[in-house]
């Protein structure tokens, strides 16, 4: 009878020692405060997406990182590692492309902001290079206020090189005006200039 009473007492003492040893080995619990608005609502990597317009596939978008932010008054997409966009015709031939090192899309303004090594090829094969470009999609397609920049622009058009500080264009980049410009022509025959 004495043996049976000692067993529960021994188990009780061992249990208390175990609880005390567990509570003594725990360290301080640290908390980390995170600003939820500084984090993207959505984060995606290695994206390749087809985009339709009025039910017809018109664009292909490729990017390494796509972050979507939704802050108090502003929702925007951020492409910190660049973006590459191709435009298709009705037979899925590539008729234009846009590339930049960084891009933002502001949903409430329907505005794209392309930054750093912006390269565009329009349907006529003209090549545009600049360091910053804005594309306001909500403007009418024919409006010269759809695409604009006040930065240096270099355009290769056939055998001409056109440079300007500032540009306004329609959405297809085939009707544009310059703020200030200079034209260089490539001449293969010097005698042509003498005439």
C-alpha cells in the first residue's frame, strides 16, 4: 500500500519539475511590426500573360516580378524588374512592342509610367528610345495626348534618326509631335548632297 501512494507523488513531482524546466528555458517573445501598406497585396514572379481587348487577344505581357499595391487612395501595379509587351494583329503577328526596365500602372488614372531604357517599335517599324514615357489609355486612341514624355527621345525611322526633348503621340505611335527636334539623315553618296 505504501508503494502505490509513492508512485503518484513521484509522478506529480516529476511533472512539476518538467513544467518548471520548460518555463525557464523559454526566452522572450519578440514582436515585429509591419506596415501592411508597404507590402504588396499580390506578388507574382515569372509572368507570361495574354491580354484581350473586346474579347480578342491583342497583347502578350512578360515580366519577372509583378506586385499589386492597394493603398488608401491609390491602387497600382509595379513591375520592378521590367516589362515586355507585344501587340498582335488579327492573325497573331507581332506588330509592335514596348520594353522598359521598370513600369507602373495606376488603375484609377488608367495610366502607365515606363522608366529606364524604354524601347518601343510601332507598326511601321519606327524605333523609339527614351528614359521615361507615360501612356494614358483612357485618352481616345487618335489623341496625341495618349503617349507623352518630356525626356530626350531618339527615333529611328527608315534612314532618318530624329532626336527631341519631349514627344506627344497617339496610342499607335504613328502620329506624333515633338517639343524640339533635330533630324539626322544617313547619306551613302556624297555627290547627292552637292546637287
